[in-house]
């Protein structure tokens, strides 16, 4: 497939954000603002062998994440099959292991940078800068075909995928407990193991080698299709009335609130820690600035909805039907500290912390800016 056509198809397949916003209502905004999950990743002195076997001593020190749920959260049924992840890191790599229960393991997409999610797949989304832009996506299917891409900004803001980006020196392995592409029996699961070079997911960002206390954003998605059999081959199921493909299942670690992975600000938090000591990881404490940023994301979502309804942006929180208060570091930020400056076709929302005076801002492009530190965007 020619690169331009491939990128065009990818945009059509992945860019459902505009549709998501066109359907946004108060209930959807509530789901979007659900607190993301978090994972404290321990540093390892002995990296795992990347062979798909998760019995390495290193992996025994790493905790599993919560089991995946539907991308929209608890308004949808629980996934049919269990999925979970664990992680480690050192100065060179982020290590990721995933377990995907699956009674029918199949995969046919065989070429690098083809659209792997046309098969059942496992996907990683990582934003080292925690800035809702400049993020990376890596997909894999059961035959280890990789689809990796870099997005300078989200599709909703006019971003496009750079499919020619490759995660240099990426190592990966898949182990199948069952028989691939064989419908005559029932399989158990497939296991995925990665070593992702930290430098490879730093392109276009200010990210450097993490240290204990570094905070990234990350999420994981599992695409699962309903299938039928035709001539001994798994095919994606279609609606018998329309002959259109039935929608895929989207199962994720940290629910997004909408059927769209490209909301980086809704991904889970990945907190880097030192070597594991004892049986538990250090506690996760959400930095106060994250509460401020989350309040500005609420303004962003509500402004999108308001603009669709009125053809102009709102000047006040009353127009947006939102409570201007936010809890940060245990302190309520007064309403007067949230200011919205708007013209009919643009706006800037500015929020100052009542605790330390830190000031953040957001506009219609979804750019989060730390106005206390000029040039800082996250």
C-alpha cells in the first residue's frame, strides 16, 4: 500500500474523535472526567529475556494491572476474555508484558505497518511528556506483526499519523498457548512481551531517561472482533442485513469514556519508581497540577459541546453549566481563579492554584500550557 493512501486509510479508521465530540453530552463528559488508573513501575537490575515466557524472575517482582474493561467504562458489559499487563524499566528500556485470554487465536496481517487492528491485536499508547500530544502507538497481533506510528498531535486537532516512524531497536515476542488459525480446538491465551527503548519514544518530545518520580501517560487497548468461519478461516462478522462489519470490541486498561483511544489526557498514569522493596510498590500520589489540568480539560470538553450547540464559545462557567471549583492538594481553588476569555471563535481558559499560585491555560486546540513557567507545555 502506498504511504499516502495508507495514512489516509489510517485517518479514516482511527479518527473517530470528531464523531465522538459531535455526540458529546453531559453524561459523556462525566465519563471522560473519570479519574484515570495508575501504575507504579519498578526499576529492575536484571531485565527479562524477551521470549514471550513471563516466568522470568524479574517479572515475578512486577504487579499485574487491573483487568481490562470496556473503553467506555462500566456502562458497557465486561469483556468476554481477561486481559492484563505488567511493567518494569531500566535506564534503557520500558518492559511490558501482557496476558490475553483467547479461545480462538488467529491472525493474518503479515506485513510491517499494515493496519494490524484488522486482526485481534494488543496496542500500546504512550505519551512521555504528559502533554496530550506527541505520542506513540505500537500494535501487535498474534503473529508478531508490528504497526508503529507517531502522532505529533491528536486527530481531533488536525493531527495525522506518521506511519513511517519506527520504534528503533524494539524487541518483542509472542507466545501462543494453543494453535494458531485452527478452529478445530480451543486455545487458552497468548502472551506478549516487549522491550521498548526509551529513546525510541522520545522523538519530538523533551522526554529524557526517567528517574524515580517521572510521570508518563500510558494506556493499552485490545481489539477483539466477532468472527465467523469460512473455508476454515476466521473472518470478521458482518451484519446480515447491511453486510457491514460489526463494530469491534475495545477493551482497555484505563477506560477512556468514549470509543476513541486518541484522548491522551485520559490515559493512565505511569509513575517510575526505584527498585521494588518488599511486597508492595511505593504509593501513588497524584501531583496537584494534574487536578488543575483536569479541570481545564473539563472546560475544553464543555466548550466543544457549547460551540456545537451555539456556534460560539462561552465566556463564563455558568454558560458551560460547570462548577468552577477544583480540589488541588486538598484545597479548593476559588471560582475567581478560573477565568475564561472568549471571542465567538476562540477562547482561553486560565486556572490559578490557590495553593501555590501555579497557573495553567487551555484553548480550543487542546494545548495545555504552564503559564508559570514560560514555554512549558505539560
